[in-house]
């Protein structure tokens, strides 16, 4: 196992999944990633003392199931789940074939609102590939995403696990402090073409991608997490936004985009001709696709802040301040999903810089700055 694979596997197992002695890991992947899956399972044996299950998937179906690195049949059920997706080249979209499965391949399928809380730790950890590298850079190869993952997770530092855990502790602390403020309305403004105001969804709370099980065990479904997010009242947004970093739309890199909102919905937008056609297709997928649904923000000190483009929406939204249209994440809506924007699709647009200011008021009209100069204040 090379040093990158070993440290990436350790970050997945120790930080993202929080594996401990006695746990049993189940890995789902495709044939292209079997070598890395075995590297992860080998590292899991060192941590848990148990072998792992590896299920090989082809066209969405399990074609084989194996027990690896175990001297005897594994009798215990899995206590943690890992999916290692294969990053494939994106094809041209066919509007007539945009089924939920096709939308999912483009990473625009929203999560169903009202999903039950997870009972097991799980994570999706993409493996570097030439196809992924080529999406980031035309002549790129697997070394580009490998370098980005290494930077994101601080894999070159000897104490990278401690750093990741400490950073997660800080995000959870900041989330909790924000929730003490009982914020009601919000405004995002800077000098780069964004000035938009909205109300938070009634009953919603600030959330993070970091997830806690009923047992108290914490895990990170996206391997890395630095964002704090909250659902928006889908009829409340007024103003305009301008993208500040590239983002992905139907597998294509979008470098320039701006839009205006009124009563929560996009009223007009500006971008290049190809992106314009793709965006009109996105908006046509359902009646709520163009409604603002969620605010997400990460501090500039996070591992994602220096990366221009991951070509993974789940990591790209952690580089800066982002606003999502379409469906919000279920974790951000609180207990009343009926008031949230219900949409089949979702799209996160980065709008933040080190000059972006986020201010919010509580129900009594008290104003707080919740992000300034790229950071969340130590005190409110």
C-alpha cells in the first residue's frame, strides 16, 4: 500500500467512520476500485481486529460478496458501511432520459425529506481516477484528485487524524453557538455581485454534515466536513447572487453565473450559452427547482478553502459560502418538512469570498454578524 492510500484509508476509518476495536466494516464498490477497497479492509483489520465484507457492484446490483482478512467466517453484522464510488466520465445529457437514476449520476438528485435518522455510521469516499482528474482539468489524471484529497485531509501531516477531529469539534461547537441565537432573517452581501436577503425556514436549525448516532458515536458521511448549513423559507429570498468559484452542472464545470431572486424564486440569470441551456434544463425538472432552499458556509481556514474546484458538489460547497436551489438537506429542516422546498433536484452555487459578510437578526430584531472576513466570530 502506498503512503497516500494508507493515510487516506486511515482518515476514512478513524475519522470519518470512527472505527474501534470490535467493529465490522462492510464495503460496497465496483471492480475498478477493488484494489483500494482491499487496502481499506487491510487497514480496518489493524483497527478492529476483524475482517471486512466487500460487496462488488455492477450496474447497481451486487454481483459478489466476499469476506476478506478474516481467519474465520465473520459472524457479526456490519457496524459501519463504506461506499467507494467509481468516478466515471460524464456523458452529454439527454433531457428525455433524465430519470432519477440519471440525475443521481450527475449528483443533482436531492435527498428525500423526512428520511429516518441513521442507525449505523456510513461514508462515501471517492477514490482517485483518471476520469475524475480529466473532469477537473482537461489533460488531468488521477494524481490531481489524489493531491486534492491529500490537501483536504492534511494527509502530509503526521498528526492529520488529530487535526481532522479537532476541526470537527470546532464546527460542532460553532453550530451549537449559532443555534443559541434563535436567528430569524439573514442577509449575505459583498462587493462581488451578491446582495440577498431571506428568512430561515420556521422550525429549522443550523446543522453540519457531521452526524451523531443515538449512541453518541459521531461520523462524517462525506469523509471531510467543514460546513454549517440551514434551510431557507422557500418563498422569502429577494436579491441577487454571483458565483465566485467554479461549480458543477450536469457534469460540466461552470465558471461564471449570476441570478436574481424574487419571493424565493429565480427570476433571471446570466451565464455562457452552453451553461444557460443546461440551467434551463435543470429548472424544467420540477416547479421548485429554482427556489432558494439552503445556506451553507465554511471558514476560510478549512482544508477546502484553497481548492478552486473538486468536481464533487459535496466538497465544493465547503470551500466558501454557498446557496442551494432545489431540495435542501433533510438535516437542515428541523421537524417540519412540510414547509421546506420539496424538489427532486438540488444545486449548490458558491457565492462567498474573504469579503463576504453574513448578518442575521433574531425574532426580537437584534442583529448579529455570523461570518466576516471568511470566519465565524469567536463570540456573538
